[in-house]
C-alpha cells in the first residue's frame, strides 16, 4: 500500500532567495539544452547524449562569464534537469513511433 502525505513549507526570505536561484538555474540549463537540441535537429544531426549536454551546459557554462553564477547552486538539480529533458525526448520519440501507450506526446517545451 502506498501512502501519500501533504506538506506545506514556509521558507524564510533567505530560503526563498536560494530556491528562486536554484529554480532559475535549472530553467536556464533546460532552455539552453533544449535550444541546442532543436538546433541540431534543424541541421539534421542527432540529439546530443546526456554527457555531452552536461559538459556543454553545466561544466563549461560555469566557466563562462555569462553563466558563472551556475556554480553557486548544486550541480545535482542541474544534472537532473538534463535527465528530465532526455526522458521527455524519449517519451516523445516513442509516442511518434507508436511504441508508447496513451495519447500522443508533444515535444519538450521551453520553461518560462
């Protein structure tokens, strides 16, 4: 049997700031990676594998002036956002091939 619990949190102003920074960083990594994947698709190339995306949009991005603030948050949620993007693409491709049950899945979208 599975149990479900509901929790409500009341973060302090400092925690709200850190959560906003984390969620913003995850959004930027997702959007940058998605843009890259879409560009590769337009050029007729294959979608980059996860390790390539991590190298480009986490490791190397932290060393650039525009994205150095990514190093202020944990890398684990950033890596998970790339895993989620990969899973979204897998679900989309399986859906288009008819290998996935249920309604058709649309391709991943940019986060706002």
